[in-house]
C-alpha cells in the first residue's frame, strides 16, 4: 500500500523497462520461479516533476514478450487498485497498469505528460492486462505527437474497459488502440468526453485489432483545433465497432476521417461540421449541446449533454440519447462532497437509487434530487445536488405518492394514521379516523362509537389536553360544554354560557 505520498523532482534516464526510471515503479524480474504482486493499492499520492514514468508496472512474466527477458508465460497480478492520485509534469507516461488482472484505475488526474522523453508515451494506458477497468480519470496537457494521447489500449490487453473518463487539450489526441505483434481484443471505450484534443481522435498502430467497441463517446473539436477523428495509418484489418458517438466541430480548423482497412463499422453516430463522413455512418446534424467547450475538469462537463436524439433512437426499442450525464454520476460527487458520497455507498433496491443512511433514513428517488452539504448549485446529470439543505447527510427530496403519504401521516392528517404520544409516562396511540382509538384526558384509551361525529374527535395535535374531569361529561352536550368539564355542567346553563 502506497498512500498520501508526496513525490517530486525525480530525475532518471529515458527508459521504461525493468530498469527504467519513475516515481512509483513496480517490477518483477527473473524467469525461473513464477512471481507476482498480489494486492497493490496506490491511493491519494501526489507526483510532480518526475522523469520518466509516473506510476509504472512491468514483469518478465508477460503475455506480449515486450521485455528482452520475457519468459513467455503470463502471470498477472491480481487485486491492483490505483485511485485518487494526482500527477503533474511527467517526463513520459502518466499511469501504466501492466501485467494485471481485474485492475481498477479510477479518479486519477494527470496534468502534463510526455514533456521530456524522446520516446512514445501516453497519459493512462494498459498492456498485458485482463479485464482492467479505467473510469473517472482526467488527463490533459500531453505534448508532442509521439503518441501523446490521453488513453491507450495497447498490446496484450484483453477485456479493457475505459468509461466515464475526460480528456482535453492534448497535442497527440484522445485515444490510441494499438497492437504490433501481440493481440488486442474485447476492448470497450464508452461514455467518455474528449474536448479540444488535437491531431487524432482515435489512432491505430500497425497490427490487427481482434475486437473493440467504441460507443456513446463525445468528441468536441473547438475553435482553432484540427483533428482526424479516426486515423488508420495502414490497411491492416481492424475489427472495430464505432456507433452512437457524437462528433462536433466548431470554429476554425478541420475535422475529417482517414479510413483504409474497411474494418471499422460506423453506424448511428451524429456529426456536425465534419468532412469525409463515410456513407451510413450516421446523421449530419447539430446535436444541440448545452454548453460545450467550457469544461476545466471532470466535475464541469455537464455542458456535453445533448438535446437531439441519435439516428438509431427508435431502433432496438430504447432511447439512444447521448448519455453524457452518466459521466458524473459518481466521479463528481466523490470529488465535491465526501459527506454525500458516504450516503451513496449503498444502492436502493427500488429503481436503482442510492439509499440514505444515518439521520437521513429512507431512500432517494431513482431520478430525483439529492441534498448534500457541499458546493451549491452543482448539476449532476439527471440529478441535482443541492447544498445547505436539511439536517443530515445525504437527505433526499422525497417525491411521488409514497413520499406524500409519509409526510401527511407524520403531520397526523392521513386517514387512519396513528401517532404515538407520551403522557404521564405512558405511550399512547391517538387515532384520526371515526373508528380510531381516542385517549381520555386521564390517560385511559377507549374505542369510539360507530358513526361518531367529527366533533367528537380529540383536538388537533399540539393542543394541550384539559385536566382530568372528576366525572364524565354527557355526549349530547356541545364541544364547549365538554371542554368546560363536569363542574360547569353541574352549575347549569348559565355557567356553560360563561365558559
């Protein structure tokens, strides 16, 4: 476990192998005994001005034979987690999760990479991995076009998933899907946002891609930025599905495609001001983004929600509207409001909404609102984060019929509702209906007669009960007579009028 470290001003040579240089570096060498790390946690660290690698993992027991001393046997490292780290001014790569299985790389920020190296580097990427998950990361400031992309699925990566990540202002581009002599398969790239990334949106290396799915991503190319949305630099066959993505170009500059292999299957996308769109790739229309180009970090990307539906919205029986709000579903709440995040940890069995715990109690609506005590006015996708709300952590705005009935019963206004009150050291139930149980002033409880009038009901909650009478009051008298008590009844009508 490496947690809350401050690593800065690290010098080293320009290599990334078993003997390279970096800030946090894990290596497994040798070729006789199968060796691996199990249970690596790298959390909440700060790395600044490091040459060459920020966080790097390498082993001779790899799949792709990428090291000179590789054994040819793949021995991956299980239970690897890299989360909540901040890397600034990296000489080469930012985070490289190599030789792992089931690794999770999330909520990391990389600002500035590929700043000194003469080699090829990217922001966050995987190689020789099985089922790695990359989500809620923020990468920016990559320099040069020797790769220089934010994210990369590289050689030997099987089943890698990149989702809910943010990329902006990188000279090399957004994403690299790369294979040389190994294999890349079952890669999934979805629900990501690319803003003002130069040169290339998606780039390929020289090898084949067995299978990859690129869907529901947003690529925004602003004023003064030019980009090749998909760039194949040779005709090698690549089996890549490219669907339901949104590509928008605004202002000066160009956006186009360069396809050579014929392996890209483009469908149900939406393009605006993009040249060379292949036939059948999707619709040419303005998606009506709310406020694109204004994101500065992953917590400020709400402007990429699209109003217009995609061309395949009616196909398959589901709405394929661009799902940008999901980018912030947990990433932003984690960054902006720790108290609210604690309330989000458990999921409600109803409609998938988060369950409130602690003083809040109950559950939230699946698409309702969330109250927290963080920064005001934060819109979180289809949910809205309100601050300065009622007492309690993660309180929800209860809605719908069930919530209304709950509030009415609490105020004692619903039919048949009951409320427990304490009088004279005893807990009593006071009824609101005609057949409800009514407490006497002395604390006894009796059943009301069938068909009793509304006037016979006890006073509203909050009114003090009269002192216990010495004898009962005839039910035929008025409300004022009953409240005046038996003494006034015995004194006659004049006393009742005076009461």
